[in-house]
C-alpha cells in the first residue's frame, strides 16, 4: 500500500480486519526469515529503528544497526526476543544499514547472512557464526568475496547443497552492477541505470555456497523469471518483475522462487525444476500490506506452510517501523498458491 495513501487509513479498523497480529510489539521487526531448527521456530528479522533519517527512494530511512533473533516453541506459542545477536559495531567491514538477513544451520553451527553498506557505501553480504541459533554471532572479518546488493536468503537443498539468493533494486543497488562492476556515479534517482521498460527486467542472483558456507563456490549468476510463454519478464512489468526479498522453498519436488515487486507491493512467486531456475511466474502470495515494503519467507512447520511477512500497522503506517506477522498459506491441487489478503474486506 503506497505511503501517500496512509493518511486515509483508520488503523483501529484496519487492525481489526488484519488476518494476523504482530508476533512482538516491544520492538519493530521486519523482513522475517523463518526456519525450524531442532523442532523450534527461529525468525531472523531486521530490527527496525527510527534513526531520524528522512524518507527517500534509496531507503536511507532504513538505518538499522543490529539483529535480534525471535524464537517460538510452536506456531501458537509466544514469540521470545533473544536480545542482540549481532551489532554493526562488531562487523569490521560494515558501516551501516543492517538490512534483511537470513540464517541456516550446518553440522551444529548456525550461520547468519546479512547485508550492510561498507565504508565505500556499497552493499555487501557478510556471514557470522554461532553455536546457538539465537547467537551471539561472530562475524567474519570480510564480506563474502564477490558479494553485492541485499536480501540474502540461503536455501538448503535435499542433497545437502546450500544456495544463496540475493539482490534488490533502487537502494539495494542491483542496477548499479549491470556491467559486472559497481557503477560509482552518484545516481540522481534510484532508478538510474535500470533497463528500459521494454527490456528484460534485472534478474535476481544465485550462487552455490562453499562447504563451510562462508564464501561463494561459484561466480554469482542471474536467475531467469519467465512468463507462461517462456519470455523473460520485462523491466516495465512492475506488477510481476523481481524487485527484492528473494526466497526459495521446495514443495513436492518443485522449487518455488518468491520475491517482492517493490513499487507495486506484491509478494509473487514463480516455479521451476532446478535451484538455478528458470522459474515460471505463477502469481501472488500476498497482496499489498500497509507500508511501502513487503518482505517475507515461507516455512513449513509440522505439516502446514506459513508465510512470515511484515506490515506497518503497529506504527500506524510508518514505512521503516514494521512488525512481523505470520499467516498460513495453502496450495491448490496444481501446486499454485492461494493469494492472501492481509486485511479482510
Ligand atoms: O529492511 C530494509 C529493506 O526493506 C529490505 O532489505 C528490503 O527487502 C525491504 O524490506
């Protein structure tokens, strides 16, 4: 739901119609990446704060400094805030903007993957490790070599391989890497360097991880999202093209790549047969929420599948003060997902 329309919203009424409530309300949380480790639910969100930065289209108002891990014994139980898991001051290469993270586990070690701007103002992706899923996490001294842009999501495939999906337009800087190196020119607008509307949209990125999950095992490459005819989605197809918030999950041997369309505020998905794609666009998982951004994860808990998402209802529409929510999602027999409306009509 675009920012300009929030002044007309009656938040008391909206919150009554919301399909879910914030899982915590003592802090603002966003961009939830959910996993089940050892039978317990762990949510790795951004920790939203008001740092006094003005709203702009580069997302300068998202000036987050640390991460808290939220845990839940079951989908119906209270959510527990486990305190600061990692702070930007403890990451040697990172200067600011601890944006949407993810985590995963391998051989008893927990890995937190996070984007932040380095001292040159370039978004990179880092890794921090812990023996506990709730941290505290110890960061690597450097960002992942050849990493760029934002919103890492790390998927473990059934064969034990791990893949990182990432990328984000505008403030996420993906468009500044079109030539393979960072375009250092100061853009006058966040849309500078984007393809024309009739050109293929920028692709989200994937890279297989090394065995120790600390680096990319291969050069990152683009993931194709195509329409029903097999044509790449176009840059001007704002209702369907990738913007940010990559996530991958598997259902009945099919790979589901889901993402936010950014300026049109949908969470969409596309289905493929390989973790590298191509993925065929199938539809929407979530219609627009209150607040400019929409960001999610999909996680199976017991035998049900849940969408972890956020909105800005608790802050009464403040774009950078969001709250994580959870809603069940269901599949049709053909594997398509039934679209959720975040607020009942
Ligand atoms: O939280 C900061 C940014 O907002 C995330 O990285 C994007 O996905 C959007 O949710």
